[in-house]
């Protein structure tokens, strides 16, 4: 029998956050109305009237990734949209489908099993952590999402600490995806006059990678809640695998419009993070995006956040400024930038102001 929950504020926080039941636990308890702790202010709610249905982010065939036309499509999409989808990228469809299946399997585990990965219980909280919302300690209004975040530093570490129900499939997915990530970064950096990404440059580009398993339970009142609020990522790039449900919206080219990112079988969604905007001195754009909850179905998404190492210093690359271009961003330690992002609720693209001159 699913647990019942009193919907006063302290009980909701205790049940969802501290006990590890998550938003899924609320739904499983039979809750038929979104609790007040999840009701977004009117100005923060998704407005379907601002969606531009005829617009679409680019879809790029990655079969011949070293073709100059493909490279041009990637860099144009990164500059204009900050988002694009890639197909024929080399990650096998079976690996993708297995990855999606085990995310569902994990979140269907009994709460007693999942609770082992709460911050205070995790065998290593820096490697694996179960949480809910975005930054539940910093938010006044919570988001309609549960997730597990997994550090990917080595296969051995993953095999030691990641949940047994997902680790084999997740490691295989990361190994295949890492090849794609390096190719993408190579294309994007070549346009910035960086001839190759050597080990020294990998550190401030992809020195830390995280795989998140996101679970968005069906929501009785999606019009007042947020799956994920408006934000840009603080990654170098993000590689996202989404399921067939849909619900990801990105800021359109025209101000105050939104574009749906349609699910495409086997595709990966790529978005530019704040770090790549900073190191490119604004040539590439990180773009606001949000996730809308679904009334009838639960949704999953699986982002890989490709981040600098925590102690790396990020700023415009020398190659970008070598012709006298003025720097728009200062040099910042990535861990400071990262911690600032998580010290507050999602607030659009305001985090990048931290790095601006």
C-alpha cells in the first residue's frame, strides 16, 4: 500500500525530500491536486500561447561528422539556436533503449531501496545521490521532478558505487556517448581556432561529467507546476536523451517565444552550456529552456552534463581573443560558478551575469 501524506508544508518537505519518497511518492499516494508547495507564481508558469509551432531546432545527421557541411551546420546551430538534435551519431539504438528502460526500473524500486542513495545514506554522495526538484534547500517553490545524479569519473568507480539495477547499462551508455562528446567538442572548438583538444584542454572542457536520471511523474495540474523551471545549463555542453512523451521547450529566436523539442527515435538533443558561451566570448549561445509536466503520463530524460573540472578556471579562450576582440567575460573558478547556480532557484539565464565583465 502506498503511504499517505498530509499536505501541510513541513509534512510535504519531510515526505518528499527527507524521507526520499519524492514527487513519485506523492502521486503514488493518490494525491489528486498539486500541493501549494509546487504551485508556481503566475509569471513563472508555462504559457502555451507563446509556443511557435512552425519553428524547430535543427536536426543534424552526424553520419559524416568530419564533413565540412556537417561541421558548419553544428556551429551555425550552436551560434543561432544553442540547441540542436543529432541523428546517426553512433550510439546504438539498443544501448539507448536499454538506458531508458533501466531509468524506469530504478524509479519503480521500493522507496526503501531508493532511499539508500539519499545524500545522508549514499555510499558516496559525490558519486551517486538521489534528490528531488532542482535545489530543494534553496527553492521557495519546488519543481515536479525526482532524479539521481551520477558522477562519471571512471568505469571502476561507477561499478563500485552506482545502483546495481542501472550501472551496466549506464556505463555502456556513457562509454558510447563519450566518443560523440569528444567529436562534438572538436567540431565546436575548431571554429574557435583551437586545432585539437589535447589532455590539457580536456580538463577545463570536460574534466567532470555527470549523468542524471530524471523522472517526471504524471502531474494532476501541469498548468500550475513546473517540471523544470526556466534556466540555461552551467555545463560546457549537455547531451540529452529524452523519451517519447515530450515536454522540453527552448527559448525561440524571437524574444518571449518557445519552441518544442520533438522526441525523435534514437536522437540525442545537444545544447550549449554557459561555459561554452563564456569560453567562446559569446559566439556560441546557451539558451533558456524548461520542462512542462504531463497530466497523463510520467516522463523520463537522461542528460549528460559535460562540465569543466571543479577547480578549472574558465574565461574567453586566448584563440578567440587573439585578433584583439574585447573579452565580455572574466576568468572564474568553475566550482564558484557551479555553487552560485545551485544557491538559488532557477531564474532564467541570470547565472551567467556572475561571469560577465
